[in-house]
């Protein structure tokens, strides 16, 4: 059961809330989940080629709309989610609330706070040509950082760097176009993991990262360009939506 404190929209204490959704839990509820969506979202849902991707997206979008409704004290179906020029989503007429969402495998994570925020989750089993990705998307300094930290757990180290980089792209809203603007460290659990941001080491230190394991087998990062935040972790269960 959710309490009002779980979705308190007063982020004055520099709080960021992270919600994890395990899509498997929502599998039987597709008709109910669809009732949270607007017609354009239902059209998008119908267009996914893979049923698994469609199911993940549906649970994540329904969960997101449910949570936004609670934080904003609005009817879920009155909320209109729009996207900026590079795809960053926001709630129309509610600019005081910032959020971001990411899905991977059967997991979705949502960050909700009062400042620009980015979040990214990756399944550690995801098949990726790590050598090629490191060469193509990471700078020589980042590749050296990966080499320094990868020994104990190469996959986890790789996706640690990946999620940090993606979370930054999503916080700024630049998307993939911003990839070259940030250089991160692969060192574990490092809140100030940005090494240079737009070629500046000084600006880099304004970035804050929070690394977490939403469920075993996954790694995730939240990124935010502001002083450190208090992070509150939550799990969204299907029975909360339909209580
Ligand atoms: C948005 C992006 C940054 C990440 O997408 P992704 O990793 O495929 O998918 P995720 O599940 O993590 O995130 C998808 C969500 O990001 C959000 N999003 C899309 N564009 C965004 C942007 N410009 N800024 C912030 N959020 C954005 C959307 O809400 C989307 O969710 P939705 O489909 O439910 O609406 C995308 O630009 C991308 O293609 N990234 C790949 C970059 C890459 O190749 N990196 C390699 C190494 S770092």
C-alpha cells in the first residue's frame, strides 16, 4: 500500500525518489495497465514489434503515469506526457516535477525529483560487443579507466560506465548527440565520477551520480547536475496500482 509520504512532491530537502518496477509482476494485468494510457500511447504500444518489449514498455508507462498522478495529485488520464526536441519526456503544465525512465530486460526504473535528472538501467547479461563499444563511444581516458577497474568484474564495470554516460545524456536531454561531451570514470560507487564535462574538469565536479542494483543481475545509475541528493529507493508493485 502506498502512503502519501511515498509520493511527497516536496523535494525541498534535495530528495530524489527512485522507483523500480519488475515487469514480470504486471504480466497478468495488461487490460488494467492499458486503462492508464491515453490513445496516442496505446497506438505506440500496438506498434512494438516484439511482445516482450511491448509488455515492458506498457508496465513501465502505466507505472510512470500512476506515480506522476500521485505526486501531482492529478487524475492519471489528465496527464499529458510530451517530449522535448531530442525525446526527453516531461509532463505538460507541470514543469516543477522532473522525471526520467529507463527499461532493460524485465526491469524499469523511474527517477522523480525537482531538477533535471537522468536514469539508466542495464541487464548485465545484455549481449554487447564491449570492445567495439568502448572504442566507438568512449574516449581514450575512459578506456584507460575501464582497463584499470575491469579486472574483478569486466561486465559490471563496463555497464557501470555505460549507465553513467547514458544517465548524463538523459539528464541534459541531449540524447546520443551529447555522448562526446562527458568523460566518466569506471571506478565503483563514485558519486563524482564525471572527469570532464564539455572539456572542463571544474564543471565536471558539479555532476552527481548514484549507482545502484535495482534487482540482482542489473546495474543502474542516476545522474544529476546539482549538489548531492538524498536518494529514496522504492518498489512499485502491481497491487499498488489497483488498490
Ligand atoms: C534516450 C537514449 C539516451 C537512451 O535510450 P535507451 O538506452 O535505448 O533506452 P532507455 O530504456 O534507457 O530509455 C528510454 C527512455 O528514455 C527517455 N528518453 C528518450 N530520449 C531522451 C532524451 N533525449 N533525454 C532524456 N530521456 C530521454 C524516454 O522516456 C524513453 O522511455 P519511453 O520509451 O518509455 O518513452 C537514446 O538516445 C539512445 O539511443 N542511447 C544509446 C546511446 C548509445 O549507444 N550508447 C552507447 C554507450 S554509452
